[in-house]
C-alpha cells in the first residue's frame, strides 16, 4: 500500500501540440488506438496502491472529464479511494501566470485535507510505466527530501526539446534543473515526476508564490537544490513525452514494433486501465491488406494499411491506402485515397482529396470533424 496522495499535473505553459490541443488537453489525446494519454499515470498510481488521486485540468476540460468519469474503471478502491478532478481556473489571459503553482494554490484546501503523509506527482503528458510504491520506499530509505524521476536518452539534440533536464553529481544528487536546449545528445530528461512529503510540497508551493508569480513547481525545486537533499532516480523501459505533434506521432508509430511495445506492456500484473468501449470486432473485407499496424475494434477495413495506428470505429474504404499514419477514432478514409505520414483527428473524412502525403519528420495534421 503506497501511502501517498497522487497528483496528475497538467502540461507546462511552454508545451503546445498544434491542432490537436485546440479541442482537448494532452491527457485526453487518443493513444495507440485504445487508450488516452492520461490512462498511463493514473494506472501507474492505481497499480501502486495509490487510491486518492487528484487530476488537474487547465483548459478544454470536457473531453477529459467525460473519459475520467468517476474513476471506477481505474480499479481505485471503491470505499476509501477517490479520483478528484480539480480545475485550474486561470483568470489571466497571459499564460505565464497560469502555472501549476497557481492551480495548487487555488485547490490548497483539497491538498491539505488529504491524510496521506507523502505526495507522488506525475505529468498527464508523458507515457511510461513505473511502480510508485517501490519508488516511494526508495525515497524513504534514502533519506532524501525530494526524489525526481528521470530517463537517460541519447537523442536530446533532436528530441525532448520542450522538456527539462537534470544535472546530477556522482551520488545522483540533483545539482540543477534546466531546459533541454538541444546542445548535447546525452541528457537525463526529467519526467516531471516528484516524490516528497506532503508538508514539504505545501511549503514549496507557498514559497514559489512568494518568489515569483510565474514560478512552476520545477522552478521552485530548482531554486531549492542548494538547500534541500534532492536526488534523481533512473527510469528504465519505454518513455515518451507528448510535447508537440511530432512527438505524439512518433510515440504512436514506435509502439507498432512488438519489442518496443513489450517494454511498456510487458507485465500482466501491471495493466493499463482505460474506459471500456463495447463494440463489435473489426471487419476485414476480401480487399483488405494490413501489415505491421495496430487496428482497434469496431473498424471496417477494405483498403490497405501499413505501419499505422487505426483508432476505434474507423472506416478504410476500398482502394484506400493508409501508410505511416495515426488515424484517430471514427475517421473515414474514402475510396482510392492515399494518406501517408498524417495524423487524422476524430470524425475527419478524407473523401475528395485523393492524395495527402507528409514528411515523417513533420507529419501533417487533418482537423477534427473536417472533410477533405
């Protein structure tokens, strides 16, 4: 039993996914055809024994609140557990003031009322698997004030550019947090995941407000590195940070590979919970040709699909070719249409345009409910 309050934080003010975020927050993005991005941090908490979870939403809440519902589908203890949706009602038009600190301050009463002695804070825009119960025990045993989770990468020059990196000493102590500016390939990417005592968390939130109105939790932790014992702990396995359309596309496409997917879904005792959607199995017609793809249930497939992710209830008509693309639920690809390197949003219809081809390094985007 992980005796901690779980907090799922929203994405930073500098993160923006073109097109898709106009309709919903990143946590509500359809992922791998079946899940939403927020399913991963909540499932990690639920599987770790955290049964009181707060989810913070900053903008466009409808899609995410509909998906979360009461939280029962996350296997949270029905008697003692609770999934609490909290809104960060930023009243200022300037985004620099609408930080996670301002959201915590608005809902401080809910945080103070929680009886748990520790907090585990995870982001709603990152996909990974982690046992927070084990991490909390390591944090307690180490005697650290704050423990931060990080992932070592060797492609930081071209990826994770909107993320924060950790500078560590030889004892894994955190010297500082700084933005990834793409000037080195080997970096320790901070996974926006914190473990600390709840009282210290409240103290840091109030301190951040007194220091600067635009401070985030990462900023105040960085400022406290010289005063507190802040340590990093390495994460292994699949890790994706959804900070732009390219990273969303790459995360989905990479999980088509079975070996890569195994690094995220390799433990049958560590399920990823999501809201169930009862529908019929996908129908493959005689003209269908599907290779190296993830196809969700409820689809009608008559055309060709290669190296793509197809969401629930999609229709791929006869003669259509879908390659290297992420098709979100209920989209329709018409007859003899070719779609390559695209992210096609929900309920979009590509009927009249016969060829839409993008670049894998900068995939195209088809708007939600649009008709082409």
